[in-house]
């Protein structure tokens, strides 16, 4: 009866550990890289294949600067994570009743 | 016993076919598809969007309890596609999060949710683009979820453990998305000496393996949240025909 951990805790712990390892390990394996987005690399590859190609449309609005861009990415993640947090709280509360 | 062995063989065979494909990553940037292809992909996604919208209305009208899970599926996609993760190749890409919703609500519904995420990113983040929205929706919100649900159904049919079905569904759905993106670019930009296939190899190979660790991460995250849903939303899962009484 005296269980130290709730059921599934250890399994989840291991999964989250693997997850963190997957995200951290690249910093060892690819020390000298700058972790550029692959969409930027792709755009370069396009201009290599077709040197005459010019993008025919520009973004209607671009975040002014890297900091604002990361702010907006953080906002996107926060909205999603916020909802999932709300959901997890709601369900945990519901099943405790 | 005989049957069990043969089903294992089939599973391994499927894996061998799908796994060696290398990957491209992230969405096609604004203006980087010729006009002809931009329009083509827009037309292609229209029926998927319409069916998806009808299915959402039907499912929510039938039983409004599934709304919360619809929100979770959308939010999951929202978070995952905001996370640009480092990969062993030294570049960055992000997962798609389409597998979870594909299991819960089917692939058509994910076309709607995915296109909302992509519009948000195109307008506010200059990530992806309005002119490439059709193509990006097709790869992330049509091909991704369709491959995901196919994998889930196959493994479920062969009575694989549920966590494995969920993991592979998310993992391969993610990989399928970026293979599709590479194909779309290769179709639009055939190499001058070698045509589409040379371009495809180029697009696939430059970015090969970037997406694999990210797809594994997506698989793990999907298993974690699916286990939670399985524990707390049995009733909703029965409504969605994912659990039997």
C-alpha cells in the first residue's frame, strides 16, 4: 500500500529524461555549428539550383529584429502550453473529486 | 504463434521501407515557391479543409464534451511548432504535433487546426508564408496526419502495445511532413542537369537526419500526453470510438 510514487511516474520520468537528452546532446555532437534554421538553409539551396530565382513575394509583416521574433515564438508556445496546463489541471481536479 | 510472428515480420518490413528516408525540415519560406505551384497547392488543400470543417462541426454538435480534447489537439500543435529544437546535424527545426490530433479526431480535422497554426506563423512570425500556405498546409496538415493515422491503424490492427502505436504514429507523421516538403521543393525546382530526382536528393540529403531526433522527441511527447488523456478522458475517448466499453 505504501507506494512511494504514483503509478506511471517512473515511466514518465524516464521518457522525460530521454526527451531532455535528445535536446541537449546535439550541443556536444555539433559543437561548431550555429544551429541555423533548416528553412534558411533550404532557401539557399533553392538559389543554388536556380540562380535566377527571386522570391516573388515578401512577408506582409516581419518581426522587427531577432528579439521580437523570439518574443512572438515564446508567445505562441505560451498560448499552447497555457491551454494544455489548464486542461491537465482541470482533469486532475476532476478525477480527485 | 504463427500469426504473431508473421505480423512482426510485416511491421519490420514497413519500418525498413519508411525509415531510411532522409529529411528536409520546416516550412517553405514566403515567396520561395513559383506562382504556379503556390496556386496548385492551395487548390489541393481546399477539399481537405472543407471536409475537416464539416467533421469538426459534426463531432462538436454530436457531443460537446469532445471540445476540450479538440482544444488540446490544437494547443499541442501550437506548442510543438513553436519549439525550434537543435538537432545532431547542427541545425534547427521544429516538430509538428499533428499525430496526437490525427489519432483523436482523424486527419481532416488536423488540416483545419494545422492551417490555423500556419496562418498564425506566416502573419505574425514571418515563418512559412501566405503564398506558400497551401504547400505547407499540405505537408504538415494533410500528409503528416494521414501518414500518422495510417501508421496508428496498422499497428493497432496488429495489436501492438498502444504506446508503440502512438509513438510511431507521431514519429513517422513528423518525418512524412518533411519528406513531403522536400518533394514539393524538388517539383518546383528541378535541377538543370538531372531534373526533379537530383533536386529531391539534394533537398533530402542536405537536411538528412536533422528531423529524426526531433521526430523521436515528438513521439515521446505524444506518448506522454496521450497516456494522460487515456487516464483522465475515458468517456471522451469512447465518444470518439478510441476505447471500447
